[in-house]
C-alpha cells in the first residue's frame, strides 16, 4: 500500500512505527504538523509544551525514564532549547531521544535563515537529513537505533521544502509496536551520568568525544550514506531535498548522497574524490559540508558556485552550474512581466488585533512587537509595530527602552501563546526592576499563526482533553501588577482611552485585549455595507487594512462575501456611512 | 510514462491546496510517481499560494523547473499572471475568471491588470490561455468554494486519465457533506470545456 504524505506526516508515521510513545514540541512553521499527526496515532502521548526548551526537557525526562521520545520544533526553536540540547548531549539517556528540527531556507515564515546543521557539530550529536517523505519515515527508525546504540540524542533536520512537500510513502502492513530494549521502569539513579556538576561533566566530555569517533566510523557503512555510481568527471556530495534538484541537473554524475550530515564519513568522501576529477558540494545555506570536505585536503568546490542565501530549486542549481561552466548554458527566454501588485498576507477580516493596532497607530506609540499573526500589524496601512525579533522579545525590549528615558509613548505587544512561551519571565523582570512599561497581551485564545494549536490559555490540550485555563491577568496579578485592564479590541473608544491612561500612569501595567480568533471560531455576523451618499472619502476605513474594504468611484465598497460583520469599520467611520445589512 | 508538471496559483482560502492534493492522488492512482510542493505559513491570511504537482515515471524534485510546467491552473487572474516563466512552450493555462483585489488595489495605489494584459503575459511563453468560468459556475452551484474543482473538471478534459478515478478521488478527499456538490462542480467543469476545446 502506498500513500501520499507530506514530509511532516511521514516523520510522524515513522515515529509511530519506531515505537516512540511520547512526543513534545512547540508549534512553529514548518514543523507544526509533525506533532499534530503523531498525536493521532493510538497508544501515544503528545503535548504542546509551553516552549521548545520545556518540550526538550520533557523529552529528556521521558528518555531518562527509558522511553522512546520525540521532540519537534522549528529552527529558531532550537535556539530556545539549546541549553537543554547541550546537557543531554553529555548525559545521554536510558531510552532514546529524537529531536526533529525544521530549517526554513528562504525564510518563508521565519525571522532568520540560520543553518541548524551547526548545532550538530556544536553540541557534538549526530544529525540525519532525509531527502523525501519515504526517507523521512525510515530515518526516524534509524535515529532511534542510533540513539539507543550510541547513547546520544539524534537530530533529524528537515527544511520547509521537505516538510511541506508531499510524496509517495510505503505503508507498513501492521505497525509493529516494538518493545523498547530498555523498558520504561522506575527511574534509575546514576548521578555520575546524570548530575552535570563540574566533576561529573568533566568525566562525560571524553565520552562524548569518543562517541563522535564511533559515530563517524558507523557513518562509513550506514545504509543512508550512499555512493551512487556515475561518470568520472564530477563527484557531487549533497544531502536532503537538494539531492533531488542536483539529480535533475546532473543526471549522469557520481553522487555521494549523505543521509547523515554529521559526523561525516571521511572514508566515503575520499573514495568519491578518488573516483572523479572534480568534487562538488551542493548544499543550501552555509558551507557546512564543504568546509569539512576541504579539511580532509580535498579541493572541493561549492559556495563559489552555489550561493549561501535562500533555498535552491532545480532552476537555480542549473543556472549556477551553467554560469560555472559545469553544464552547457541554457537558452534563456526573457519575459516582460509588468510590475504586478503584490499580495502580502494581512490580518484576517474581523481579526481582533486590528482594533489594537489601529488605536496604537492613532496614538502614535512606539510599539515593540513579537512573533505571531499580530506581527502583520507592522504592514501598511496599519504600520503600527516597530520591532519584531524573536519569541518573547517585546517585553524585555520595551523595558530597556523605557529605562533609558525615551520620551515617546511606548508599549509592548505580545500574543497569548507567545506570552506563555517566553513573556512571563520578562514581565516579572519589568515589575521587579521597578519598570514602568505598558504590556498589551493580544489574547485570541489560540496559537493562531501556526494553524490554531491550543496553549495554556485555550482550556484544551493537544490530546483533545479539557485543561485548566490559565488567565493572563491572573498571572500578572500574581506577579504583583496593580494596574491591569481587560478590553475587547473591537471597542475602539475604550481601547484608545485605556492605552492612553496606562501609558500616562507611570506605573508598570498590563492590558489584556481579548477576542477569540475569528478564523478559529468561525465567528460570522451579517456583513456591513456603505452608504455612498454619506461617505465623504476620508479614508479612515481604508486605514484599518481590512481586505473586504476597497476603494470605488466616489467612496468605498465592502465585499459582502469576505466581510464577517465585526463592525470595526463602522466604529471608525465619522460619517456613520457604514451600517450592518439587516 | 510521460512526465506532466502542473503549477497551481491562487489566493489563500481558495482551496488551491485541496485541489492540488486531489490532482496528486489522481496521479498516484493512475500509476505515476508523484511529488507535490506548496508553501503554507502565512498563506491563510489572504496571501498568494502556489503549489507544484509533478507526475512522471520517476520524479526527483518536488519543485517544477522554470520553463517546464505543462499546465497552469490559475485560481485567480492576477496570481496566474505571475508565472509565465514557469510555462513550457505549448503549455495550457486554465484561468478561473475571478478577480480578488490585493491590498494595494483596494487602497487605490495600484491597478488590477486587464484581462487582455494577463492573456498577453501568459501567451509570451507560447502558452494557450483558456478562460474558465469557474467562479460563476461555483456561485451558480451555490458555493464559491468549489471553483477549484470546476477547474479540475476542465483540466480532466486535457488529460487521458479515466474520469472514474477523478470522481472517486474527489469523493474521498472532500468533506463528506460537500461530496455531491464537488462532484457536480467537477462535472460542470468537464462539460463547460468539452464544448470549446
């Protein structure tokens, strides 16, 4: 039986087949669907932890207790979890630990284009990289075997193109529920291995170095590192989805296809170099493989031909190869495409965030932002968000700005899921350090950006169970905040007055702007319509950036099929020209 | 087995992804190796969506190469106009006659291209442009959401794969309560172009 699966679905399926019983992660494009799919298999436990570091610690605990554990996150999530990666690299575990980490070349939905293969070398742990969905399924099993054989966490690296492309996967007849060799049992105490105080950790370091040597030796004969015979002009070293592009462009070359990108099989690389006139390394982002190949004394070419920016494609690999004279140049057709209007993503019609950002735009605050749907508040015409760096950064940043005495009105805005992820600690910091910042929590009750995953403020778990609903305002109250208000972001006048008053107050404060995500709840009311006689073309309603509202001759019109009837445009219309269709 | 590459272009929320999943599944059932690629993420916030579907004896890359798409399925006119460089000479562009205004046009800062301009852009590549009344037909059937399946019906006329396979895949892959509607939409798309082909 065969089925078309995305890379992410295949990883989840592979995890199930490999006997993984516990999964933890934090949503992040393009990794999110792995855990969502894994959670649907029978006999497993999966959770959205509050952040990636907690998820990794949860996975470590399960693995310490003898289970097979899976932890998933996007590339920048591993920055959050890095501290945990480095200790578990030293301790190893009783069961097994597979970390799936999704890079995002071309920054389809990320703040940077970091190449997480460096984490494998940095933390001295093995990293596998599948090239299609079938391999994604199989590689989870390999990862579990490596983890258990070598007593090490194993990272599986995917990229957006692998995670979100679909290919044919062979189904295994009866998912064999293999028993873990180390059955989950009472936690075995072994302080010398698991208590990383200096004396113990010092003793573990040589174990880690020795393990890497053994892994490098294993890499020489591992089934996923393959020398594929071809002609002797070019020998191409590559991995992951880039292998697929290279295969199309160089159909007859000799290939060393690496399924494990760290540590590398020096013997296989030398063997390839001995067979061909020129070694070529084709890899997206950094020259991670190329540098290691060159350290072996092999004069490989790579980044001088294939750039270290953005994702590749067959066309891009072909063009670079042609420019370098490796293949005959393509006849290039040129097209005249007039400048077409772009179609950037925007806040959805009826999104509650719009109300807060429009108020902030009117109040001309300096607004320090965070990661989520609401980052779209930076886009015109709202243009009301002035920084966005990483998860949880907004509150620390506004505190720093306020501490040096900036005279602008300042606020931090952070989403609910982001608040629980990494906003609580900086909120404590503001209060403890006698800060005066105003923090607005945009609470839509769900992790919306990544496709509506539940979080501690949703009242539900990934397994679909009811859960205690943790209230943002109660958390703030528990810290000691006195000035806390909850507003409905559609209530425009109240939102403006509340923000004004908080910013002026000179004390640390929290505003919770709460309206459940309308895309998630599918909230819909009768649409609004414009009376062109009353419209004076002031443009207020166009400045809220709501896609159903468009300019027409003599005023504006609202596309009734897209309008969800939130009424916010009517609230900002000074002429009462916008009314609900009865 | 001949390779066939399909490029889908549309706007988030138009059902582009589901339609391309259906096409991939049809390919699999007809014995092709199939790969498919799409970009998610911000797309459901009304951004542009593209999806690549590849059928062939053996398919390596999940992405189509520039200059080699055999079919363009434009779910929205402006989105279709962005891809002439992907089309193979002699390709067929099936374009849903449907305009969704991007923000810059709504704000009066940009102009939506005329139908003729879009046709010219696409035919530079040597493509044949076929306008499909998918949006109108879908409205007539009572749901704008099925315009994409109308387009698939049209596409099926250009391919040799048996219609029973198309129908079976659609019935399995759409939400059960919209099964009948989608089959109707597919049939409508098939009939519309059988005439003017």
